[in-house]
């Protein structure tokens, strides 16, 4: 998540500056051709070009709105995960007791049961995050060499444990018992199996009368909420913005930029002898604006990609972890995730 109020010139140039190179080459080539090779016979009247520009702007705007909706929905889901996680910690802490149990259980043993349930949930958070970061075919890291290498460089520049996912491996070891970790890590969907294990433990606690029927049902309902939140995240992750919208927008922008200098050069030529050369920077600027509009939507449509525009899952996992560990009375808790290069991951 980008946290700075504004992009500065350096950030903007790092993100989109390379497009100035090919835009300048193309616009300059058309201008030279117009001036010296008789290319003026291919000039395009400004009216039809302006209609194309308007249509492309509407189309790209629709795509960007859809991309924003996906990103905002993802953030709301993780907000619900935060709330449900706090409810889980509070319920486990309050509901699990030995007042009606037939077994002789010490306070320390009861605390370890609560700790196991809460720690396993923290492990679920990191496992879910890890699964959501798995690269899909339509994300930038799966594209051609230049796009893929750029996406991976962004992950290394801004991310914390986003390339080799060493963060999740470390955290799961902390919150799952060794035997359980070895078993869970080999499942195709580790997060799902962690919740299932929580459900099995609740059934065992009910059999020992450490929770009554009402409390069992309430705790199971919270686990069902976690399944619901996980399913919503997986829906966004595994179903992309329809490619007819995601891809055609870029094609339309490309067509418009190809035609743009054929309309702009003739208009600037009316300004006098040197007016034609003034068309180059203005045409490059207009083309760059349309490219940035397209790129903003392109990098927003996948909120679990591990890039700067993502939902800050790692930060939210750490917030929940610290809240739950404080519920257990722990005082030595890890620091919150810090902003790195203007990005919170």
C-alpha cells in the first residue's frame, strides 16, 4: 500500500519514465517524416481523433473503476479478518474453562490449550497470506522478460519476504507445533486445513466439557467466518478482471498513441515555421498521460500480487498477531511492520 500523500517526480519517473523514450522516438519520427518526406498527405483531421481519444478515456476509466473496486473489496475482506480474529481471541480466552470438566486440568494446562488455539490462528493468517501471493498467469511476474523482471525488482525493493516468502516459513514454525507444521505444510491448501484442525480441537474440547454446546457453536461460527473470508480472498485472487476489459484497454491506448502524432503535427504546423517541432513534447505528454491511466488500472486490478499497490497483508497479519499475543498476556511482541520506500506491505 502506498502511504505517501503524493508521488514525487522521482517516484513517477521510476514507475513510468521509460515510456518517454519510445514515445519520443515515435513522435519525432512522424514529425520528421511530415517535415521532410511528404508524410503530410497522411495527416488525420483532429475531430475524428478527438472522438477516439474520448472513447479510449471512457474505456480506460471504466477499467480503472473496476480495478479499484477489486482492490477496495480485498481491503474490506482483510478488515473483516482483523475483526473476526480479535473476536476469536477474545472468545477462546473467555469460553474455554474447566468448571464443568470431568478431568483434572490445571490452570497452566488450560492456558496452553488457549495458547495453542490462538497461535494456530496466527499461523493461519500467515499461511493465507502466503497462498494469496502465489503468482497467477495474468499477474505481472508471469509476463514477458521485461515486465516480469520489473515486477520482481519491485518486490525486492518494497517487499518483506515477498520473493522467496521466507517470512511465512519463519512465522509458521513459530505458531504451529513441529509435527503439525510438517503435516500442514504438505497440504495443497494449508490455510483450509489449519481451520479444519481448529474445528477438530473444538470438538475434542467439547467432549472433555471444556466448552459447552453454546460456546462450541459460537466458536465454530467464527471459524466459519474465517472460511468465508478466505473464500472471498481466493475468489479475487483466482478470478482476474475479465481479460477482455484488462487487455483491450491497452490495445485501444496503443492505437490512439499510434494515430496521435498524425493529428497533432498538422495542428501545430499551423503555428508557423517552428510550430511543427513544438508538437513533439505536447504529443509525448498526451500519450504519456494515457499510458499512465492504463498502467494505474493495470497495477491495481490484482490486490494480492505482492507489489506496492497491494493490500498490506503483512502489516495486517502483524497487527492481528500482536493483538492476540497481548490477549494472552505476552509483553515481548514483535514490532509493527514499518513503511519501506513509501510502501507498507
